[in-house]
């Protein structure tokens, strides 16, 4: 997407890779994936008409002249005069997007999508699509209205597993009870599907594992906490590279146009943390591969330890900032997602680096049950594992969800995780299984609590990524 000299925001479908980051960045839910091209699209002010001196189609077809368009910087235009004469409001000015869409007589209840209950039986008319891909059945029914206005238990499912667009039953669905039986009711709702699915929380875990393994062994070896074991080091480097490859695979799989993935490298948009993160992953993957090749060569006897030792030191020192960047860059990518307030947490970089140590040490504990590791290394790994699990629990409960949230959207998403739809997954799997159970083992922790921590970590990432996307922006 780009902004023309006249201010119109246009898009080029020929270069979009379908990463959907722009959809997360839009606090108005104005961007969608074109089902024909698989690329991002939005209203572009009918730029092709404007270039011919015509007005946008919505202005032309409105029989009440309720929509005005034009140059706000020219005081002689009708739109500039209307804005000057009337009290106008904009949506979500706090997001810092400087919106130029003004509403005359815009009431708060109409401007804020969370102001009214949006359960399916509260709609007057609604186009309700599945929140998640694969939702074959509705979790709510649409009861038929009776003459008395009371609820009926009959009805059919509103949510269907269909492509984005009108459901097969038609675009209009009738809600429960008498029309306008409450003071305010949703009149029309267009529901977009959630952009990011299980691949994103899975990739958070896999890149955390890769970065965590490298950081634990690099720091331990460089500061003399452990002695070098070539077999363990090359096995660990191999696992780190494997999870980096898995990370790349998950990122590509989540794209709508995966065949354009290399555009990130050859046509980078440097202001995006998606691109910056991709280059961090590439750099870290290169360092981890060199580390693996070196340790394997020493273990196989192809090169001597004396020759490789100084090169190992260089590789490990060079890899530490790349591993840290790999672990935490997603926090800055989430920070650009102005449409998902819960992701704007300033604690997120700290949280991700702690989770990286937690995931890396958990995998090293599992490896320790399969291959022989020294007692000094196992002590470092267990200490790191328990410390990171305890810190992660503290940051999660006291920081991410214990402190007041800066916006209503963030507070609602947090409530959905801790007390709403995701509460059993959060408390049962993420907290009890993923944190309390491993801590209960103490320094006797082995593969079982390590596996429990990884399961809990994935569940937490899943609810953390999913909940904010379920809140309406329009």
C-alpha cells in the first residue's frame, strides 16, 4: 500500500505477499483479502474515477446525498464547508492515524463497535461469518422471534464454514425478539475472518526454541559455566537450525501468496518489522548453520579443536545479538498492529526473551533424556528452565494481565483470556500445566515437565494471538 500525492491510499496487488500484517495494523477493519487475487485490498476512493474528474461511486449512488467527498484543503469545496459548519467526529483518534473520514452527528454508540452487545441473538440484521476457519457449526443459535417477543429455542446456525462474503442463506439474518426492543441494537454487521491463525503462535514457539538453545549454550560456554562437548554442541546446533527451518515454513504457510515470499528479501519494505524480522532470521540461521558445521567437523575429526576454538568464540558472540533479535522482533511487529491493543504491551520484548530461554531450556531437557550431557550442563539447563518459568509466570500474571490496560480493547481482550472464552485454556493449560507443574518438580525437572512447559507456552501464545483478533474494529 502507498499514499498518492493527492492523499488517496492505493494498493498494488502485484507485489502483495498476503502476510495480512496491514489488516492487523488497521484499527478500522477497513482492509481485507481479495478472494480472487489473494492480496490485500480496501476502498481506494474510486481512484480510477477521481483521475477522470468523477466522484466516488458511493457518493454518486446515494439518493440522499449523505456522503460527501472532495478536497478538504480547498475551503471552497462542499465537503470543506460541511466540516467547517458542523460538529464532526472521527473514529479512534487515539490511534494516531489522523483519520480524514468525518461523521456529522456521529454518536458514541454508533462510532464504537464494542458499545453494544454483539452476540448473534442481539442483531437486528447481520452478516455473521465464522470467526475461525473450520468452524463448521455455530456456538450460538438464532432463535426465531415469537409474537410475544420471547425467545424460542428453535432456529438454525448463523455461523458457517464459508469463504469471506455473504453466507449461503443470504446476507440478511433476523435476530431475536422484537426489533429495537432495547434502547440500542446492532442494525448491520459485516464480520471479517480472523487474519492470523495457529501458524503464528506456533512460529512464536519454534523461533523461541531456536534462539533459546543458542543463547543458553553460547552464554554458558563464553562465560565458562560449562566446558565444550562437541557432540552435544553439534546436536544442539542441529536442533536450533531445524526449528529455524520450521519457523520459516510456518511463516510461508500463513501467507496468502506464499510463492511471493522472496519479495521480502528482494523488494523489502524496511519500515515493516515483518521484513526486519525476516533478515534477523536469515542472519541467525546463517550463524547457527556455521556453528553446527564447525562442531560437527571437530567431532568427526575433519578439523582440530585448536583451529576451530577462536572461530567458535567469534560465531557465538556474533550470534547472541541475532538470537536476541530473533526472539523479540515479533514484539515490535505486534507493536505496529494498531488494530490489536493488547499486543501493544511494553512488556512484550521482555516477555518474549524470557519465553525464549524457557522454550530453549525445555528442549535441552528433553534432549538430555535422549543423549548424554554433562552434570554441569544439566545443572545450568535446569536452573535456566526453572528461573525462566518462574519469571514468565510473574510477567504474565503481574504484568500482562495484572496491571490496568491502556484501552478498552486491550482490557476486553485480557478479560476474554482470563475470565471469558479462553479462561480454561489459559488457567488450566497455560498456567497450571505450563508453569505450576514444571515448578513443582524443582531441580529434578526432566523431559515430562519440559514437555508440559512447551504445551503451556503454545496454548498461551494461541490465546494471546487469538483473543485480540476476535474483538470488532468496525
